[in-house]
């Protein structure tokens, strides 16, 4: 067996093991990354508008940890998936995730230019109390909690589920406490 033949066989093995057999997972991860990047783009646009309206930012000290948490969440999904040698897809949880995306879109549409990944408040402007905010105090955080739980369940990634549910609970404890203080 020559070196070229070995390299070709290795390429075919990697291609079939990690791309063809696992295309749903990698497509999902790519979608998730693009979704998160689009949210950061929307955040930047809204942030610019909020600052032009005289908004004040709160909770800056925990924001880098929140970004790190969500970045590590995606990395953990990939690492656990590869470590487990791939898993099957749970289409029920995939459907629930799609429903959650609809709920997220509803939240973003309700908040409009007020939506941000950061905590901003424009002086003398009341909080949004329409849409899902009529029924749930923090629907955006409810949606995030559900996403952190549902996404790993789509691919049976239970370590990521447990670790990041706990880490997200700690982060939201800090964040919601700060946000409640801002809007009190």
C-alpha cells in the first residue's frame, strides 16, 4: 500500500464517518452558529439605536461570561457528539426546537429595536409589557432555558445538557437579578 492510497483511504474514512453519516448534526451546528451570529448582528444594530436614544447599559461585568457560556455550549455539543461517536436524531426534540425558534421570533418581534443581548434601559421608558411579556415576566430567558435543554436532547448529549443547564441557571440568576434591579 502506498502513501497516496493510504491518504485517499483516510480521506474517504473521515468523509464517510464525519460528514455523510453525521450530516444532520453538522448542518444543525452550522445553523446554530449562523443563528447566533445573526442575533449578534441584530444586537449590534439595536444597540446602536438604543445608545442614540440615550440608553444606559447595565450588567457589563457578567456579559463576557454569558458570551463564553454560549460559545462553550456549542463547542461542548460538538465535543460530546464526536466523543460519543455520533448519535441518532430525536425528531420530537428537533420539532420542539423549531417551535422554540418561532417563540424566539415572537419575542424579537415584540421587543423590536429594544431587543438586545445586553441589558439597556432608556431613561423614562417603561418596559415592554405586550406580546409574551403579558404572560411571562422573562419570556426571552424562558426561551433560552428551553433551548439549552432541548438542543442537547435532539442528539442525546446528556453531559452537555446537565452541565450547561446548571451553568445557564447560575448565569440567569445573576442576569435576572440585575435586570429586575434595572426595571424596578
